[in-house]
């Protein structure tokens, strides 16, 4: 499988399309002025502690407060508070934690009111962007992600990605991490670290420590509600997380984005000459790569996928619902179960693609076509799990219920992507109403009479939808013949296949519109 990234820049931000074998699988929008992006660090102040929720609302100088649960304080919140206080009171405290004495860890069954109070300052990190009428979800358990490691201050734990299956490689990476990480810092070893040399791993860790130092320096002089440090932009984050040998091309039409991409790819030791391209064609880049068409066909309510079958996708604030329909697929009446299983199986790949493409989060309910055979249900469940393996977001897939429903819970860190695929009706202008045929014909006749008698236009051609022009020619005597006997003028007719039903124009012999 080959992967491509196509990046388009507009006035509001970047649009990033990930193509797998030329098919759109992910679509991201990054706004230049967006607040509260995942990974950003803010200096907040506790506004209210809610014992019933075991959570707190943190003032971030925005319309909605940040939401902080007890579990998101982290086990080392007391050590974090101690360090935070020392930094704010004495700017000479070093950013490294070599000589720092840890405080006692918190109890998992504790109460948030025992740890923080209203008015307390807190350094927090955004872990979920504002969704609907909710503010951002935040944490005090800080982490700084890199290409190979995730750096976790105030921790001593070394964790390895579960996707690294080789036991010897896990041991090697743990040994390297233990030897290069500073004291009182924990690390999470990412999947892409597998097989990477010590030099590259050490360089990545040094880069993360530099970011931590910059964060501490910013904390010393920050004011409440201020964003102290922001995470990498969405494009750099995407490259960091998914860039591998399967990428064949990364294309953009913007010179600034191209230069930024080159810097990032050079850092990852990627041959930019073979993979990075600056598009300079006259056709818009998304049109050139067929992305615009795919967006329009993929984000609608009804999504076709194979042989006349289609998905119906509905979004609510609480959950997302996906219904599998056979449509006009022809079934063999002698082998219905096998036919239904085939349609459901073909739907699985499109469902996994749609979930990634729209970045659906929270609860997703899939209504497959009903099947009777328990073994087929199990096979379908496994096929869905296999298709979802490519999804980087954390998710859980429950077995199919007796009603043919499959429930998926998927990590939601930002609102689901929704793109309008409908256009304003040129006939009714979105009102759902248009002039009746009697009104339309009366309006046309009045305008013709005005052109003949008041403007002395001897030759007039009515350019309109074929349904309208055919109406004037139908029957005997036709309406056009009746007008000839009434006004002694002949009306020319011209079909416009692209005109709306109620749209028309009058043109002269030179085919120029007649302005009334």
C-alpha cells in the first residue's frame, strides 16, 4: 500500500488529505487561529471545585472553563505542585529534576478537594478540544510527545508500545531509555522506535528535554490564562505519527509549507528529493488529485460502497449511528445468508474508513444487515477489528448483539469533522418554495410583452430550461402560436440544459442578454 499526503493552504489554515492507494482515508483541517489544540500548555487558575463530580473547573480566560477530573491530576500531582510553586517563587530553580525530592503519590480513591482548592494556580495541558458547548478537557499529568519517545516529567516509569512484539527489541529499547533518560523523568517508547539506532533515539530525547526547559522558562513569567507553549501543528504531528517507508509522495502548492515540510523531513532523515514535491499546476491541487470529488462523495449522509449497497450515517451530540443498507443489490434467494454476509463484510472497510475520515469519537453504533449464523457474526466482528487496526485513535469494539448492532467506543479529542456536501438550490434559494407554473408563465409573458411593446425588441429569444421551452411548443395551437396571433411577434426558443427550472434569460440576435 502506498500513502500520499496532499496539503492545501487557504486564508484560514491548512487542509491535509491522506491518500492510501489514491483513496482518501484521512482529512484534517488546521486553523491558524485555533485555540485549545490537543497538547497545548496553559497557566490556569482553579475557579471551582465540584465534589459531586470529583472534578474542578479551571479558568483559562476563555468562554468555557477547562474541565479537570481527579484522575487527570496524575499520581505525582503533589510533586508537580511543589515544583510549580518553587518555579513561580524562585526563578532560579533548574528545569532538570535531578535534585528534586518527590512528594507522596496520591491515592486513586482520593477526593480532588483534598489536593486543590479554588484560586490555586495550575499548569495544565489540553487533552481534548472543546466540543459542542463543553470547554476543553485538561490534565496536570503532563507529557511531551516526540518521534520515538513521549517524555513524562515527575515519573520514573519506562513503558514500551504494545505494538512492538519482539521481546529482545523491547529489552534493547528499555535498556537504551534507562541509560539516556535523566533522573525523575519517565518515557513511553513509541512503535516507530523499533530498530532505530541509539544516536537517533538520544537525539529525540534531547529535543524533548529542550522543549521541557522552554516550558519551564515560559512558566516563570507567564500570566494566568496564557498559552505557555503549543504543541506541534497538526501537519507536523501527523508526519511524526504516521511517516514510514510506505509514503511515496508529499505534495503542497505553498512555498512556505514546502519549506517547513523540508525541515521536518530532514529532521527525520527522509530523502526530500524523492518524496517532497512543490505543485505548480494551474488546476487547484485538490482538484488535480481528485480529492475535492472524494470529499463531496464521502461526507454526505448516504455513502455508497459496493454494488448498489450504501451506508446511512447520522451524527448526534451523544453518538454516531451507521446503518448498512443493501440498496438495489441483487440477492440470490437460495443463498440469502451468504449474500447478506458478503454485503456486511464489504461494508466493514468503508465503515473503518469513514470513522477515520470523519474523526468520529465517543460512541459509534453500527446496524449491520441481520444475520442468523453465530459463526458469521463472529467472522464479521473479527473483520471489523482487523479493518480498525489501522486507526491510531484508541478504540474498543464490542461483539455484535442479538439485534445485529455493534458498538464502538473511540477516543474523542476534537469534534467530528463535518463538511457540507449540499448546495443552495438555484430555484428556491434554500426556502423550499418556488413560484407556481401559472405564476412563472404569467411573469414570462409580461416580460415578453414589455420587450416587444415598450422596448421595441423585434427579435427575442427565450433561453430557459428545456421543460419550460417545451411547454411553449406543446399542443396545437401552442402557447407560442397563440402569442403570434395575439401580438403578431414570433418568440424564438433556446434550450439551456444547465438552467434551473425557474431561471430564464432573454437574448437578442447577437446572443447577448437583453437588459430590461
